[in-house]
C-alpha cells in the first residue's frame, strides 16, 4: 500500500511541476506554416520555354515546343495571383491563365487553369510548398478514363523556375510527364 501511495505522490508532484511550466516549454504541435506568400518569387515577367507531349498516356513520344512569355500579377496582397501565359510554336499558339488562390484554413493553394481555346476553368490542382518545392494534385478524366494529375514547381531561384505536369492512370504508381516549362525572369 505504501508503494502505491508513494507512486501516486510522485505522479501528483510531476503533474504539478509540468502544469506550472511556462506554456512555451510544454510540448505543442507546431503551428501550420503560413504559405500565403509562396508565389511572391514569381511576380513579374518571364521568358517561357514550353515543351508539351502531344498525346499523353497513349505511348506517344512526340513533343512540341513553344516560346513566349508569362506574366504573374499579385492579387489580394499575395494571397492570390494571376498567371498569363502566351506562347507560340510550330504546333500553334497557347493563351492560358491560372488563378492561384491561397486557402488560409487549409494552408494550401488551388491552381485554377484556363485555356483561351476552351474558355472554362479546369478542375483545380490543390497543394502546397515544402522545402522549396510546390506539389499540387487533382483527379480528372482523359479520354473517358479517370486519371491523377500532378503539377510540380521546382528549381526555384530569383531568376528562374521549372514547372512540370504529369498524368497517372494507375493510381499514382507511375507518372508520365506531359508539360515542361522553364521560366527565366525578364529584366526590366
């Protein structure tokens, strides 16, 4: 009985000591990272070199290339931005935009893409930046099949960045890259 009472006394003393510690010394989950300015690096005008796979997920290895510009404008003090892409190449002209919106509750971004040829917004890819790399995902339909879409932003420097889109038709086990863009900042 004395051993039980001694144990209870020690446990009570430890509890009192723990509760008396300043809150900053107690174990707390880390606060979610505020990513509302993740895209600030990209505000401005960029020279864009784009490679696009003609027929994704068909076994095709035929790529087309485009050159042009990307202009990124800050909206809502950086909690959103508008991307305007204008590129041309042997396969034609692409005019597109992306409205990127930051969700302060989830600490994630939605990337909402539209091509002027279609005139509607696609399903947004959703994701976030970790360790200098942005990864965004969604599920879409391609030729009647459900696929996963992954959009990655990497190799970010003050004057360059890399964008890559890939599709998966096997639940993410394998990915086929179908859109590669390299941007270089235009000095103004």
